[in-house]
C-alpha cells in the first residue's frame, strides 16, 4: 500500500512538469503544421502558374512578304543608290532657282541675313514634296499592278500633274523677271526651266523605280521579328526573376519548416523522456516494495497469502488466482494500484503529435515541390541562369535590312 501511495504521489508531483512538456510539444507541433501547410499552399499555387515559354506573347510576327504581289520584279540596286544623289541635286537647283526668284521679287539683298537665307527653304520643301509624291505614286502604282484590280489612270498621276504645273508656274515667273531685267541669261530661261522640270521628274521617277514593296515587307518582318525576340527575352527575364523569387521563397519556407520540425522533435523527445522517467520511477517504487517482500519471505521462510507478480504493478494476487487468470492478466480494477491515468494525457499527446507523421507530410510536400521545379527541364535552368548573369552579352537579333 505504501509503495502504491508513494508511486501515485510521485506521479502527482510530476504533473506540472509533464504539463509544461506537453504544452511545449503541442506548440511546436502547431508550428510545424503551419509551416507544412504554408509550404503545401505555396506548392499548389505554384503548380497553377504558367510555365516559361507558355505566355501569350507572340513568338513571331505574321510574314509580310506573302502580301506582296509575286509578279512584281525587284528593283535594281542602282535605283536605290540614285535616289539620294538625284534628290540632293534637285534640292540644290530648286533651292537656288526659288531663292533667286524670291530675292528679285521681294528685293532682298545679302545685308538682310535672315530673310535672304530663308528664301532657300522653299526649294528644299519642293524637293521633299517631290520625294513624297514619288513614294505616293510608287505605292499607287504597286496597288494598281495587282492582277484583277480595276485600274484608274487619272488617280495616280493627279499629284504629278499638279506638281509639274507648279514647277512650270515658277519657271514662267522666272522668265518674266529675267525679261524685265534684260539679263543676259534670259535667252537660256526656257532651257533652265526644262532642266528643272526634267530634274524634278527624274527625282520622282527615281523614287518610283527604287520603290521595293518586298524589301519594305521584309524589313517590317525583320523589325517585327526583332521586336518579338526582344519581347520574348524580356518575358523570359521576367519569368526567370519570378522563378528565382519562387525558389527563394520555397527555400525559406522549407528551412523554417525543417527548423520547426527539429524543434518539435526536441520537445517531443523531452516529453517522452519525462514520461518514461516518471513511469519508471513509479514502477520502481512498487517493484522495490515487491522485491523486499519476496526477500523477506525467502529469509523467514513464510510464504504469505499473496503472490507478487513482478511483471505487473497491481495489487498482489490471491493464492491460485494467477493460475486461473493466466501468468500476465490485463490490468485489474479491483484493489490498490498505480494511477496510470495521470500519464494518459501525456501518452495521448505523444501518440497524436509523433514526429514521424509530420516528417512524412513534409517529405511528401517537398517531393511535390521538387517535381514542380523539374517539370520544365533545362528550359527553367536556362531562364534562371540568364537572370543570375545579367552582364552576359545578348544575342543581336535580326539581320541587316535588305538593300537590293
């Protein structure tokens, strides 16, 4: 009786220590559970994100060369080179012609610096208009050259006729001014006018002949291709940064969860040690008492009226009862005994928050996360490597624009 009482007193005194250990285990278990839950949610959200290279960014533009009529021949390279010399020559003569006309009409001299030199700008403007008319006319002619399309002769040439009339008007004004001034070059005025007209027509014709719809379409396609490549590179960098941030966040979550699991294992083993120590101490009281009684019987030779089963910690059996119930019967409710119910809550906590369950969950979530990282293969590593090495030389996209 005294042994049972001492054992129960020992268990009762250790309840505060046991309760603190149970609280620490529960707290650490909740920390691990939160960490694994956060990691699992991160893995599920990450699995729903688009993979590298699966964005809506177009990988290549629509080919524009196919829109060009295949029957139209490509212009010779010489016409493209002649555009600028002819344009500069026309600009020079038109500027001199128009400026001299303005100088004589307005009576400007070189002393009036600003007005004198501004008189040259209209000639440059005329040259720009010639190039614009040539481009417009080339586009209209290219459109009219499409088979099966209705041709209208007047529409493409309307701007050319208007420009020629304007040049002829300027030439007529110049002839009148020269005639009034009795200049010695007045006899050459018609020739000069014809030369200016021919020069203007040459600028227009050169621009028309150098017009290359296929080249323009190819240049547009190359620019669109370079733009698409640049957009794809920027998108890849953005995806790489996102993947790097996701991997860093996953590593942080994994580290925190592992640390929480390590702390939980430590607390769990501390509770298990306290539990085992209290259980063994209670058993030791009863076993020591039973051992003393057995030794006393051996010394005195008195058997007594009870059997002392050292394998259990219950009240001794009456004579013959052990043979009837077996050598190691289950715990009996009758008679004094150790109040193991004082350890039942701690035992429940040990079973409920066993570290193996958390370790299995963490291993499963980390496996899913690893499979998610490796789902895209080398493409993901290339994207992340490009983000981690921003100083690497970027590949220059596209080729030089075609000139012939």
